[in-house]
């Protein structure tokens, strides 16, 4: 059983097999914005994901309340133009912390037929469909916006972070 930690990055986000081990949690990379006039008081603090027993659980922590939270997933190792992609944005508030940060969570059931995949409910990008090396085939973009919609932060990791370069330039690698 292989276990990958998000502290190393989500390059191997779901290296765990269905034995229920968590991949851990990763701090989002520092904002690469060099504009010194920007006061960064809202940010994506951590993000994580784990899959086991037919369900994937994704989590994002923001420094204050968030508005729109999105997870983009693509099977970027697929060389065809028909690569499978998914977008999910139904993260639910799980915890409000004393420091003002908030933890949001999204649960996705595994499906094995593309006609059964439903945004915010299920994912086709799982071990049952893609095999034992499935995590090595995927790229993820975790994206968060402040509650008032004025601030945005993100992190991309996985097989080909450049795939989401137009969406996010904060790359997490090993």
C-alpha cells in the first residue's frame, strides 16, 4: 500500500489504495504576486484530498470566509483530445476556526461509467476506472475566492500543472 502526503504536493494526490489512508494536508504555495500594494489578508491556506472505499474527500481551508470554491480535475496523462475533465464547486463549510479561518469539504462518490458522473456528486477519475496508477495520471487545480468576491487564490498540482496555467500559476510540486 502506497501512501502519499500532500505535504509533498498532490503530484500523487491519491496514491492511497482503498484501504482508507488519508493523503494529508498541504499548505498552499505563497502568492507569487509581486505587487507590493496588495494587502493579502485572505488566502487559500491549505488543500487536501484522499480517496478510499469508493469516495473521494477534498478539503480547502481559507484564512477567512470563502465564496466560490472550485476543484478542477483532468486526466492529463491521456494523450488524446478526448481526455476526461471534471469541475466541482459544491464545497460545504465543515469548520469555522477561532482564528477566522474556515474549512470546506467536498465528497465525491466513485462511478465507473461516464454517463453516471455528476458534478458535485461523483467522479469518474478514480482507481476503479484508471487502475493502480490513476493518481499519477491526474492534475488538480484548487481555486478559492473570498466571500465578497474581491480576492482569489489557487494551487495546481499533479501530472501536468501547465494544463491549468491559464487558470492558476501557483504550482505545488515535490
